[in-house]
C-alpha cells in the first residue's frame, strides 16, 4: 500500500513501547499492531488524533505516501 | 434476547429438517406411482386421472408421467434448497451470518427457487375436462427476486463488515 504508517519509527524516537501507547490512547495492542504492520485498511480520525496527542506529533509525521 | 433468537433459529431449523423428511417421503410416493405407471404400460390409469383418461388414455398417461417427473425433479430441487437454508441457519446460529459464503448460499437458493418454479409449472393436475397446468405464481417470482436482492445485500454487508474489521 502506498500510504505507510511510521508508527515503529515514532515509537523508537520517543523510547516508547506499543504497550505504553496502547495504554495512553485506549486502543488494544492487537489493533495498534495491525496499524504498525500496515495491515489496516482504514484509520479513524479519532485514532489518528489520539496517537498524535500521545506521541506529540502531526498526522504527517505518522503517515507517509510512497509511490509503488 | 440473544438466547431467544437462537431458540427461534433452532425451531426454524427443526421445521426445515421436518420439511426435508416429509418431502423425501412424498418424493418416494411419487416415484412409486411413476414406477407403477411404467409397469402398467398405460393399461390402468389411477382414479384421479380425470375425464381425459376416458377420452384419450394415451394422452392422459403421457401427461401423468410428465407431471410426475416434473414433481420428482421439483422435489429434488426443493431438497437442495432446504439443505442450503439449513446451512444458512447454522451459520447464523453458530455466530456469524455475514460471511462471504452466506451471499453465495442465498444466490444458490435464488437459482434453485427459480428452477423449482419452472419445474412446478410443468406439474399438471387432473381437472374436470382433462389436465391443467398450475397458474404462473407471481408471488413465487417475486420471492426469487427478493432472494437475489437479499444475496446482494448480504454480499455488501459482508464487504462492509470486513472493511470495518480492518479499520483501526
């Protein structure tokens, strides 16, 4: 998929684990894992907002468009 | 509420199963009459054969045979249809009716129902002046259409649910 989720890089930069993020945003680890591995088909604005708030970043930092 | 729904599905399943068994018995009776007619070679017509039997016994015998074959084929189609219906009920009972197979099953039921109505229209019955074909069932054709529309709705529902499951 041309839209990549840079969750792994952002977590690494902030020295945060997926479990920490799950606790902060209130989303299950399983769902965050789906997002991290690029298996998600869509993302809710509420999820994006919660992740951006927890990681103190902009949506553009989390998502990246790359041509196939 | 959920238990009530499961009970209702269990009752429906039981009724459909009962229908299947009854249909098998009826088909057996029909097959026995057909074999009897074949062995009789048109010498003796059953009492329900109507007045046509006295006017033209050969035509009456031919009509009866066609009618019985159509009845047995229609019965077999109905059996297959009921089997699909049982599987559909089972998937709803066990948990998830919105699976790709449900749409395919409904579509199969639609085709079987259509074939059943076509076959049924060949099933002739004795009348005062001979034999008559049953009138074309408008409600039956509407049911076929409804099943096809339902199949489409199920397919869309399944697609939407899959998408929702993959939404984080």
